[in-house]
C-alpha cells in the first residue's frame, strides 16, 4: 500500500531539484554586475514612492475566507462521490440536504454583496 | 530484448523509478519548449504573420536558442526583496507542476505511481501552485508584483472551486479516484466518454483550467498593459524561466487531465465502430497525445481570439455562474448514478 507512494516521494525530490539546478546553472553561467539602479525595485523608471508592503483591499481576504469554506465542501464531497454507487438513494438524499444548506449560505453571501467587485 | 528486461529487473527499485521519472520529465520539458514555439507560430499565423523563422529550419531551433539565452542572463535579486523567499518562489511553482505528473497514466499500466487517491493528489498539488505566485509577489517587495500576485491568487482560488466541483462530478461517474479506473470506466465508444453526460462540467473544467493557469483571456494577473508582468516582474534569467516552464507544464497538465477525464484518455475514438480495426495499429498513448494536443491548441486559439476580461467580470463568472451550475449538475449526475441510468452509469460500460 504505502510503497505505491515511494515514486511520488522520489518525484517530489526530482521536481524540487528541477527548480534549483537551472537557477544554480544560471547563477554560475550568467554575469553578475550589480549596480544600485539595477537592484532597485522595478517601477517603470520612477523612484520608488513609498513602501510596497501596503494595505490591500479587504475583498481579497473575503475571497480567501469563502474559498476555504467551499474548498472544505469539495474535500468533504470526494469520499461521498467515490462510494455513492454503494450507499445508494439514502446517501444521495443526505448529501442533498447538506448541499441545500450550503446553497442557502451561498445565496445569503450573494445577497449581502460578498461576491460583488465594482 | 529479454536481455534488456533482465538488466532492468536487476536494478534497485529506486533506480527504476528514477529512470521512469527521467523518461517522463525529459519529453515533457521538450514538449514545453516546443509549446512555446507552437504558441508563437500559431498566434503568428492567426494574425497573418509567420512567427519566428530564423533560427534553424523555419525557426525549429528557436526554443533552444531562447533557453540558452536565458541561461546566460544575470539573475537579479533586487535590494528591497526578501532574498530567501525570492529564490524559493520559482521552486514552489515548478514543483507541483511537475510532481502532479506522477499519477498521470499514458496507457494501461504506463504510470509512475498507480495510487488509488490519484485525483485527490492532483487536486492537492495544483492547489500548491498558488503559493509560488503569492510568495513571488510578496518577496519581490514591488507594487506591481504584489498587485499581480493578489489578483492572480484570488482568481486561482476562485476558479479552483469550480474545478473541484467538476472533479467531484467525474469521481461520481467513475466511482473511483484512480485515473486509470476513470479512463476504463469510459470504454465502450466515443459516446461512453464522460464529455457527454458531464458536458457542463467538462466545459467549466476547461475554462477554469485556462483561468487557473492565468492564460488569456484570464491573464489579468500579467496584464502587460497595466501592471507590466504581474508577480514575476522582478525576476530575470533562469529564475524567470522557471516560472515560464511551470506555466506551460501546467497547461499541458490541465490538457492531459481534460483528455483523461472527459475524452476517454488513451481509448480509441473509433472503439465500437467498424473503423476500430483499421486504426488498431495506433499505439494507445498516441490517442492521449492527440487529445492533449487538441486542448493545447485551444489554449493558443483562445489567446489569439478573445480580449482580456475585466477583473470584476472574472470574479463574477467564477462565483456567480460556474459555482451554481456545477452544484446543480453535480446533483443531476448524482441522481443518475444512484438510479443507474444507462448508458454511462449502469456499470456495464466499465
């Protein structure tokens, strides 16, 4: 059972090294002539106005919170979807109730304007 | 041949696995390289230009020249940037794009890790990709990069929900998370493939895939005309090339998954018709490659055809159109599965 996952572990290591090795090669083969102008943050040629660690729109946080809720639903639906053929009509109606409650919440978010970007 | 097989069996398991991985990753990287050339050529011809045609015969060596050029360029790490996160970000974005290929089957048994939670693993790894974007944007400490990363992250997570629901639909139909089982559940004929019963999910999956990879018309995160290049604006040389590789590897991954889950993977499109024996000389994985190439062509076609969406339009499409449709269709599919509706869900197709 667990030995099926050995190739994945090895693949992850290969994939990580696939990110590191070309960058090392580029670091070794490329030139390195830093200057103050080159090392400043890119802002279309302007001097940097102020710090870029600025405040961001609250709606990005809102999207992140909604995402967590819905992503958990999906993770919850996965095992149900695999065994639905065995659990039959009872399983269908239980999940129907669950999805109904979810949709009620979704409509509430919609009406409250949580999904608006203008 | 038998001699080679006996040598193969003498090798330690880890070496066997490593060789399989190399045999997968090298063609994949070649595919990525030539996808960039194909993109420039296809869009060129769609705009009545010729595209790159100087390096090698008709531009055939262009990707090699590009790779060499990027390799010889300086990797600039800006002073305001957080150095460690700045270096880690490209690795975080290429790692999931490659590692997800471990569970992609090319033919019956032609898979590196035949695990029973295949699709869950794919979903988990494609979700990791967003870390690369957001770390890159934050670590660069530049306004364009930060704005690009925020937009990109919000867009990717929004479409991931629609994509996840589409995947649940496929799992419902197949009753398994294993990609080989999912393909075998579709055998019969081209009408048994899941594109037909899951048509809305299929369309939404592919559009969400285009949005997930930040490709046109959802390329607001890069938005050349407003925030220059988005989250990787401060990257140069090989560090930038890694992001580029990851984006294209993700495109191929999305296309291959769409082919496996909705268009019958390696199954012949002529199965069950008189033409089946005529085309029996074609190795099965060629069908998978052909279907994948079709989706990749669509990626390029979209980019040449559609104007860029506005950000509020993108979010509206993701949240207010795709999510309600997918939830509704999920219930339809579940109902059909419970009632064992022919011809897809009566268990005879598998």
